[in-house]
């Protein structure tokens, strides 16, 4: 749903999922390290137990911000990202998009 909403609002989502080659016609990457473009925002939909295994990849991706959607929040990971100068927000991407707050 978030990918479609992002597309509808003119954003270019880059899905990451090791199980799929594409999602709704958009090429999917197996991990953050495989993405060949600069990442502005990472919107997270995985549980904290999975997220903690991705912390270094999140840092290496150097996004401008990371949005932790409900259920994906992690104080530990948030603190690490913020220490690296990466902005963190606990919010729902769909709500941000529907209220014109995504770009804020």
C-alpha cells in the first residue's frame, strides 16, 4: 500500500525484499547494499528483531531520514542512526502521505 501511495504522489519507491524480484511491477532489491541510487528516505516495515540485523546497512545507506512505521520502532536502532546524523521519525508512512506531511 505504501509503495502505491508513494508512486501516486510522485515519489520513486525502491522496495527491498530478499524474496521477490519485483513488487507491483517495481524492481525489488534483496538488501539496502544492492540499491544503486542515493536514498533520501527509508520507510521501515519490519519487526525490531529483524531491524537490529539491518542497523549497519541502514547507516551505510546514509539516508536523509528513516521512518519507523508502527510496530517497527526500536530505541536502540534509532539512537544509533541519530548518532550517525540520520534523522529518525516514528510515524505511519500512509498517514504522512495522506496528510501531505511526508516531505516535512
